[in-house]
C-alpha cells in the first residue's frame, strides 16, 4: 500500500512540475522569445504575403513611367544652306550650334498586364517591357549659336536653318545616348526598382523574362 501511495504522490508532483514549467516557458517566450536566436525568428511577425498576380500588377502599374537613366552631353552641330553656285552666292549660310541636352530612358510600367505576371509560392515572374527613350530635350540655357557665316550677297539670314540645327542636335544626342548603352542601363535599373518594390509585398524572389 505504501508503495502505491508513493507512486501516486510522485505522479502528482511530476504533473505539477510540468504544468509549472509550461506556464513559465510560455510567459518567458511571450516576453523574451523574439530576442532568442533560435526561437525569435519563429515568433516574429512576417510581412503580409500577397498571393495574387493582379495585386502585384496593380502595384507595379502605380509606379507609372519609371524614368531610370538620364544622359547629359554637349554636341556641336553644323548646318548649311545653298545648293548650286548661284544659291551659295546669294543665299548661302552656315551655322554652328553648340547644343547641350538631356536624354531620359526607362520602362513604361503601364504596359505590364496580368498576363505578364505570374506568382508561384514566394516567387514572382514578370515579363518586363523593353526599355525605351522617354525624352530627348535641349537645355535652352546652355544651347547657343556658336558661329554664323553668310555668303557675301546674302542679306537675309535664315532662322529656319538654326532650328534645323537644333533638331539635328536632339537626334545626335539620342544617338550618342544609345551608343553608350543607355537602354541597357535603364532596363537594369528598372529591374532593381521593381524587385525592391515586389519584395516589400512579402515575396522572396523576383524573376524577369
């Protein structure tokens, strides 16, 4: 009989100890759990996870036209008028314009639609539109007519010739920006910007195709 009573007493003591430890551990985790190296990551709240493609698409579209790269340069442009000898004598003209301008390139995110975005677990795959030149403009404060040469009998300078030189300068600036891989740089910057945004939605990986 004594042995049975002792066994029951031991069982009750063990049960009380287990209950007490459970309460203490629970309270400890609630207070200090986030600071523990192994337990903390399991208890910290994770960012909300977006699981639908349309929500991702809507968020990306709100970034609108992502101008990611600007190219600035100064170029000299020469434009002449006059054809045959008679025209060159009486209406010949030559102007040189030193033009400074800016070329911006980026990705128009408004072109991304639901079919361009797929979601699989923690990974988002996006079909990114091609980078394009968004604008090419002259800096009016830094663009000037550097030289203007009229033929001896030309008494009426042609202002249209200056405008033609300015338009040629814009095309030249855009060409120079393309030669220096502005579109590649714009695409890379756009990917980095979109990746940073999508990760804030709770995803782990962003792929482009």
